[in-house]
C-alpha cells in the first residue's frame, strides 16, 4: 500500500490562509480531496486517524467546502459554461434568482470572458482551470481548497486569479488551503505555510508557521528537499552542445482549430529544428496546445500544411496527420497537457512498456529502457503503483518517461514541468536538455515546449514563438 500522507497532525483555524508545500509525492493533492470528503471509501484506499471539518466527517460538510483539483477536465460536468458554474449552487439548493448573478460574478472574478452557452469542451486548458475555480467560488464555501490553481495560466491570469481569491476571502472570511509549487505567487495573501515531509523517515510536517519565519529560517534546508523557495533558483543545464541542425517539421501558412471551422491561431510559419527547443507562448485561449497537437499529427490543419522531413518521415509520407499511431511512436512523441488523457496501463512499469512493446522490441531492450527511465525520473519506488494513484507531478514525469521510451525524433511537450518541485523540475529540465543535444550516435531531437513557465524556456535556451489572443 502506498501512503500519500501519514501520521499527519494538523489543525487549521477558521479564516486562516494556508499555503501547503512539500516535495512532489508528499501527499498534498491527497489531503485536499480528503478534506473535501471526496477521496473515496475503503474500497478505494486506506485511512487511519480522524479528519474533521466543522467538527463533522468531511462527507457531511461538503456544502461548506469548495475544491479545485489539479486536472480541470475532471471537474467540468456540464456541456455549457454557465450551467457548469451553476451546478454546485443548484446542488446546494441556492434559489434560482440568486444563482445566475453568482455565476456571472464568479466568471468575472476569474476573468473567464466567454458566453454562458460556450461549450466547455471548446475551452483551452487554462480556461477550464478558470471555469473550475468559478464553480467553486459561486458556491461561496467556508473552506476553499485549491490544488495548483494557476499551473496552466498565463502570467496575467496568475495574478488575476490570485487577486480574485483574495477578494473573495476578504469579503467572506472563508478559510483557504492552497497547494502551489511556486511560493511567491501566494505570499501576498497567505498567513501560514505548512510543509509536508515526503518520506517514511521524515516527520509528516517538517515546517509550520508564518511565511517569513518558515522561508527565512528554513529556506536553504527546504530548497534541498525540493521546495520552491523565493531567491533560491534550481540549477540550469549547460548551453546547447551545438547550433540547431536540420529542420525536422515545418508548418506553412498554418491555421489550427480545436473545433472544426473555428481557427484559434494562424496563419503561421513554423520550423522545428534538431537540437533546439521551440517554446510556444501566449495567453490562455491563444491556441498553443492546439498548435502543438497539429504539429504532432494529432489534429488536422484548419488551413495550410504540416510536413515532416524525409529523415523523420521515412516511408510514412510527409504529412504527420496521415501517419498511424505506430508510425508516430518513433517519429513524433507528444505529452498532453492533462496526463490522465494518456494513461493506459494498470502499473507504472507497464505504462512505460506500452510504446516499446508496440514497436516489437526485444524483452531485454524493453527492460533496459524502462529501468533506466524509472530511475532517471524518480519513479522506481512507484513501479508497481496504479498510474491514476500518482500525484499530478508524478503523472507528468510518467507521461514524459513513456514518450522517451520510444525515442522519437521530435517531441511536443505541453506544460512539461507542471506539478514539479524544485528538485524534480531541475532533473526533468536536464533530461530534456540532454535529449535535445543527443549523445554518441543519437542525433539531437527537435523539441516543442508549450508552457507558461518562463524559467524552463530560459533554462533550455529556447527560441520562442508567441501567439496572440484571438481577435487581437
């Protein structure tokens, strides 16, 4: 049995604003649904000790708690934006004439400026994140639980959402528990930091107190454990080993669309070159993820074309959208924004074996590749765990590892550093840099990184392609 958090003694007083920190896998994202009463029963895991919200079992206090989870896709329950935000209020029995003013106010607070009848499936990842937060705020909970609420937001959206949460707390006096690896974002509104231990040999809580006290007195020690501490940046890899090489994938007069007939970006000319990272940046809704999936051969261009070089395409033909899934495996690998969309197997080890087995590799080669990736991405202790039980950061490392297992010539990474602590962030960036540069007989790989993490683009010395918000 894998315990995400154990021997935890913690009391949070009404009105406190707590930033919950800890290394990836320390149990932060398990504690929040436990507090919300939605972690699952005995058939889904084990628990010991006592947990109370307002003196009651959390399942009995659900109307008092609003939860925003790591994966916004997991929280969109209705087809239209307005209905989705209203869903929680309707379940709480809020009078109908009060619900829709709450819906509009919540959407305004989080900066989601779309029609109420917009399809939730047509939203970008960042917009879905705002939608999930709006749904929680509309319920006006006494306890607000936020798990990486700004992870997929553009820099302006990060400040906008943080400030919106602060205004709600000031107006309602609600209690806040927020999980966020980037500490500096939430320092203006939190009054307490709790740091969870990550191993059986550590205390369940390794630091607890006012932010200045925790970060000032314990900053260097916490940074060594993987906590993001302002002023202590993680290490960066060396510059690229050589200048960019041949062009591997090209987009010409390219327009891309999430929904057929509604282009969200373009026309664009794009080149992905060997030995280089192309960073795709821009505000939420600008079409970054859609562009990435189109370059990866997962979506057809709305206009223009995507072509792979002869060295990448081989006998598969120049258009990636026409390739089979097996042909894509060694040519263009993709890590989607939501890790859950890519998990196929019942254990971490088997997940890493899926691609190599599809390629028909010998068992010895599969074992060697999988063993190396488990070690490099700190997943060895989780090899027999179900992928769906991992933390968000662990799932991200798993999906990156699964793509690396097939050794593609081009990699498209959507938010590759999502959910990482400072230590795993540095290790993951170093792996990406090594793959970019190649080694021995292995040529450099062309990498597309779709991210709001400016630090990762700086660390990888990326060339940036900036997309504008539609209509601007």
